């Protein structure tokens, strides 16, 4: 297969060069320390983005709105942590909602049996991604108020690649089958590897993990994805399924790339960098990763989490070691 013509179409070289969503740096705010994990979609003539806020305890989920994909306004937190003793006591990070599968499609979210359906991940301990992560499903009538169910996917020691915990997932439906693509780590601590696999279901209750997981593996120690191949984002275009993901290399940087498939089961990496890190002093000098892609008037907007070292004290109430927010690049 020669994917290069499609690959050339989706390069997003034109970075906007600034953060369109930033942390609030306010004590006790759900996004006080960091803004992460964009998921961009269209609804009722506007563009929306769910994102994950980090507050020093764990993750909580927020939403922003835009008329043009360039200027964004935070609506606020839409999913808070659960009660003491629940799976979501410390974290609730919604990362995708079932939407139009076409890369150049409308980007509209879809109702299934009268509900919008999203996927989240959570960790069992207080702190930054403490303990083995799990993946669950949540439901909404209006995209603002969500009913969160207990996790449906857990790390299993019999699958060595995911034994350390599950991470961010991408939720989609195709031909009556639901798919959860997710990345996972092999061990809980130390120099772990992150790779991508998926599970599928016909009823959203019983999930089967693909026996040949992981389907996107890490490269050799010299490659851009030598340590991590993470955070899948899947669309259909011109006869292929395209899986955007980020790679973390042993040089300490994260960059977005892509793989492709004709059947959702067998994947081939392009090994091409779609979004690279920027120079020293830029907003993404450390990481340019965690893709979310949407089209507008034939142009792709590639949103990503941009990370750079903190260079100065902020006028807000919180100081952080790094600046973590959302930016984007375009294909034209």
C-alpha cells in the first residue's frame, strides 16, 4: 500500500503559535495546573472542545466553545469527580464522544439510542495518574450533564502490554460495532512502554479485547516513538482508516504521527511526523502531542497539547514547572 498521497494531504505544518486554551492558575479550580487532552467536535452550528483539567489532585473534564476553531471560550467543568469510594473519586477524564467518522466530514457528534456517548479514563489514587488506569463510558442528553457508569475495561496481567494500566481512549461506531482504541503501559513504574490496542462490543456492555493487541507498537530506541505510541484518534478517509497518535522518543520529546489500515485490525505506521516540537522558547518546545483533528471548509485543524518549561512566575495563584495547554496547526 502506498499511503504517501493521503499522508501529504494531512500534514499540518502551519502552527498557530499560541495556546488557545490555558490553565486558569487559580487555586481550587478544576484546571488550575494544566489543560490537556483536546477532543474537538461540531454541534448545532458551533465548535466545541472537551478537555481535561489537572488541579493537583486528579483529572476533571471541562468544555470550551468556538465559532471559528481559532478563538475559544471556556464553558466550565462538565464532569466532576465521583464520591468517596467510587472509581472516579480522584479522576474523571472524558477523552472522546462518538462522532462522524469521516476525516473531512462534518465533525458532528452522534446520538446512539437517543444519547450522546463518551468515554473516560480514571486512576485509583490521588496525584498525577497514580495507579493502574481504567476506562469507562458516560451518557448525556445535552453534552453538558453526564451520567458516568463504572469502568468497562481494566488492565489485565495476562496481557503483558497493558498490565500496568490503561490510558486515553478513542470511542467510535462502525457498521453496528463499537470500538474503544486505547493506549496502555506494560508496568506501573520505571521505564515503561506505552502502546495502542482496542476492544470492541455490539452492546456497550460486553467488551472483547482484540487478541492481537497491541496493534500500534513502539519503534526502536532511535525512533520518534521508541518509548510511547499513545493517544489514538481514528478517522476514515479515501479508502483507509487513519489513526493519529503521538510518539515519545528517548530524546525526551513527544510528536504526533499517523498509522493507516484498510480494516481497523491491521495497522501500518507511516513513521512521518505530522506535528513536531518547536524551538527553545516556543509553546511546544517539549511536547507536541495528543491529537484531535477536525475539518472546516476543506482544511484540517490539528489540535494538540503543547508543553514547554515554565519560564516565569504567573500573576495567578498557582506556579507550575511546565506550561501545558492546547494549540493547533492547519493543513493549508
